[in-house]
C-alpha cells in the first residue's frame, strides 16, 4: 500500500547525504534510517577508569559496558557508535587499541585537546581503523596543525562544531549556526580533506536543546549534511538519584525523541549504559517514522526498527500481526 500524499512532518528539497562509517550509516531523511545513538566511554566520572592521565582502566568493566550497549541497540534495531573520551595522548592510545578489539562500532575520537586528538588520528591510521573513526571535533579555532593531521592520517569523517566560543551570543540561532558552518567550518573541513563531515549544532544548556531542533532542521535543509547534537552535555545532572527513576528516564528519552522529530541523525545520549533508558522510546519513534516513509514509497533497510519494534507492539495489541505489511 502506498499513499499519494506527504505523511512525514517535512521533506527536504536538498538531497540528504548519507555517509557509511564503519557499520553505521549517518544521514538521510526522517524514517529512512534509524538515528545513531552515541554512548560515551572513559569520560570523567567513568568508574571503569582509575587514572585518566595514564589511561589505567578496568578492561572487564569497559568490555561489559560496550557489550551491554551493543546488545540493547541490536535488540531495538538501532544504530550505535562509541564516543571515546581521552584526556592524554598516552591514554588515548590505550583506549583506541582496546576498543577496536572489543567492538566494531564507529568510534568518535573525542580528545579533550588538540594533542590528544592528533594522537588518536595517528594510532587509528596505524591500526587500519580510518574507515570507522570520526574526528571529534573541528572547531572555529582549530589550527592548521590538526587539520593537517586529519589529512595525513587519512581520516575521512569528523564532527564540525557549529559554535564560536569567542562569540557565543552570535552562535545561538539556527541562522547563526548555518553561517558559522558555511563561513568557518566547511573551509576547514575541505582543508582537512574530509569526505564525510558531520555537523553538531552544540548543546549549551537544557533550554538550548529546544533551539537545536530547528537548527538541525535548518542545516539539513540548506546543506544536506548529517546533523545532530549531544543533549547529554546539558542533562548530566539529571540522575535517577536526584530526580527519581521516572523523571530521569522521561527527561533523557523525551529530549532524544524531541530531536528525532527535527530529523536529528545522531544523538549523544551520555554514558554507554544509559541506552537502556532511551532505546525503547527512540525505537518506537523511528518505527513510526519508518512506517510513514514506506507509505510514501521509500524503501527502508530490513534492519530498521519498523520491522521489529512496530510489529512487536502491533502484535501485543491484537494477539497477531494484524496490520497490512508493506514489503
């Protein structure tokens, strides 16, 4: 069955670019692909790490976190990537070597300073990982040395941070972010030899998540580039201990699904294990959007949540899968 009318909240006149990075596809129009959930590892406060400078960590705990997150993502047919946070070049090298042996997920190389990121680019190239890593990130103030390191180490993908720390007041609106992207960041991406740029519209506080929805939509509409953000950066203090289980899960899952309705291609949700709190909500929204896309005649991949989660929910309602499947 196909309906001859627009069903999704919006369509794009600009072609939406889709980039395959490792085993994940970033980008596209709403419903075509499930959003990429990005969980963080080795951040300050991660109990698996005992020394962030030296990169001393409990491998069994780290492995368990990764495998847990991957099981949850697979169970809901969601795409998954790891935000690999490092605070020194020495730690960065250990982390990259470990995670690439444990997981096939794409890795965001999230060094807290330039020297750390450059070491991550080099070790990724040495280990043959360039097809599955993402530099995190290129900023307005990024120096040529880092852009050169990206290019020399054949890193094809990196995040472009649509914010100017020197002019925060001029970096808040969707138009501000688009201007920064076009005038400052895309030239740097070209200089770095990037073929797969991803755009982060930058979360500053909880209220900025609201503005970031329209900002994502604006940038995708104007450039077609995969775009998303990190609501976890503003919601770190929303814990089950402080707010209770229901509120904490509701705030995190609600923020993620809000961004889905503005076509966010990736969402940094926080610590790896938090995926269990947001995956059910994210997957059912992706299922609904996927169904609308199929009704419009769009072919979606078989591993889409539509084929697993919506059928599961439909069967719970009727006792059988009583709907008319669209093949």
